[in-house]
């Protein structure tokens, strides 16, 4: 790749990143993922001698063929195609091109995997694992209780601020994907543990309540308290998974799956669940009906004498 093309690719990805944040309102993590996909595509395109602004449908097909040759899954390829669709929209919006080379391209067919779900007993084991006599344990108990009570994404838990919590009214306001807000009721148990954490543990890390975030990391930044990160929370999940004897630690997102499936198992309404999870499409929520049905069939097959 020559110097001019390299510089143009850098300029395009920087401008694309700004477009994703300012025009599309995407989170930092989503923006980074899209930009990385586009960088790889542009690098491959430049090596093939293609035009990094006026690339064609065939250029994209050749790239997909290369990904297939490398053994990339259909899910990965579809994610990259989604990134390129947004990139083309950016190029059109920025008056860099007028046509859309993605129009005739379709997503690859994939088999949607059912999410892994923890049993109610396993979730209970997790909730009771932290030593609430310690600062860390009390924080972790409050985090696990809230995560499971409200079906939060881990990023939503880490970014939760005091202004988002309404403990007396028993609800929180969560800003999810695309800056969409939703209101979620809280359980009495979660409220109790959050109040205990705020009264007895959080002051150890932020006695003057400088940090607006609810759940704090034990690490500080120049003596300034900072919120727990997704990676930090993941380490806590791994820690307690070992304590309760799980062979494999569940992902933090598994608590959200458990929230959804357990509600359906106890006759929750699918539309209400969609609102609680913050899904824009009901079809995304419906995957949990398949999980619940699969579990029901498993119980049936084990219990019915003629199954």
C-alpha cells in the first residue's frame, strides 16, 4: 500500500468513527468494532489494487470469498458486511460516492445458537457466594443482585449512575444500545443489598461521593475513584464460578439470559420482556421462548415414562 493510499485509509476510518458516534450515536465499543472491520477491508482492498472509496460489489464479493477461504464463520462474515453497509452509508452521506455497492448483497444464512442459561439454583449459588462481611463481597453481592433482578447488560451495570436509580420508587432508568432509555423495576432484595453497599462498602472507595457511578473499582486513577469495568466484573464472575465449583465460568451476559428465561418460565409476557430487555425487535426476544421450550422438552424426555 503506497503512502497516499495509507493516508487516505486513515482519514476515512477517522471520519467514519466520528460519523458512528455523532450521527449514529453508537457506543465506543460498537464504534471500535465497526472501524476495525473497515480497516481490515480497506487494507485487503488496497493490496488488491482496488479503490478505497469507489469499491465495487465485486470487490466486496472477493473479500467475502477470501474470508470464507480463511474459515471465518457466517456470523463473522455477516458482522463485517454490516460494518461495510454502515461505511457505505457514511461515504454517501459525506458525498464521497453516490451509489450503494451493497444493495445486491445478502447476509449469509446462519443457524442462530440458543444462549446458554444458568439454572435458578446456579444463579442463587452465585448470589450467595460473595463474603458480604468484606467491602468487595458486599459490592459484588449488590452487583449480582441488580444484574439478575433487572436483566442488565454488563456495560449498563458498569455505567449505572446515582441519577439513574430511584430506590424509593423501586426502578432504575437504563441507557442501552443506541442511547435508548428504558425503565426497569427493581426487586426488594436488590434494593436492600444496594443500600447496604452504599452505606457500608462504597464509602471506603469514595467517602466524599465524587464519582457519579454506583459500582466502583478497587483501583483509583490518581486517587480518584473510578467505576468497575466490564473486564473487572468478568474477573469477579470467574472468581465466584471457581468458588461454587463450576467447571466453566459463565459469561457475565449469561445473567441477562437467565433473567429472560426464568421470567418466561414463570409465565412472563413476551412483549413485557421485550421492553425490559430493551430489544427493538420482538424476534430478538423470541429466542428465549426457544430456550424455555428446549428446557421443557428436556424435563419431559427425562420424566415421561414413554418419552
